[in-house]
C-alpha cells in the first residue's frame, strides 16, 4: 500500500470528487437520480474502502495501458489487476513498465486515462469501443494537464464505485 500511496501522491490523484467529463461521453455517464442516491449511499457506507481502492484502481489503469502500449501482455485485464494482483507487486510492475518515467509524468497520466476509459467502455462492441477510444485519444491530446488530471480523478472515482457494487 505504501508504494501505491507514493505513486498516487506523486501523480496528484485526489480522492476528492471532481468532475471533468469529455463531451462525447456525457450520454454514457448520464445517471438517474436513483443511481446518484445509490452512489452516495455506497460512498457513505463504504467510504473507507473506497478511499483505499482509488489508488489501486489508478495504478492498475496506468499499468494496463503501459503494457498495452508496449504490447507485452495482451492477456491482462484491469479487473484482474485490481482484484488478483498484490498492490505492491502492481506498483513495482508500473514502475518497471514506466522505464524511468515518473509516475507523475504526463505519460503516466495519459496511460491512466486510457486505461480508465478502456474499462469504462468495455461493454461496447469492439467497433464502438474502437471509435470511442479514438475520440478519447484525441481528447486527451487536446486537454491541459489540469483537465486530464481532473478527468482521470473522476474516471477512477467512478471505477472504484463500480467495484464496490
């Protein structure tokens, strides 16, 4: 947990809820009032678990995309990284994959965003997912670091909520 906490501190991922949604994804994330109430109930009831899960999810997103970019292990899933890999091993693997780049670097942040959206779009058909990921890639390239950080924080927060369900 210490390594993940250090990585997350260095990336600036905040556990505070912030909202920066990419314009194309708004319909996908539209939620009913009932769903928002359920999410709040989950946060209230499982807040401590949620806080511990956020950094693990963020590191898993970064590592997943790093591995995908380097095409070293196509069998990885973000879910398996979060649920089955020891958090310290996950942190070590991320450090190794980044090959000298800082966990707070733009490349690590971009890996995190790509991984998070990869999982958020996992229910789509392969064709739709490919199209949406192309839009994500373009959007990531056009956003400032602060906007990318906010988007990553929001995406990871939503992912962690889904793992609590």
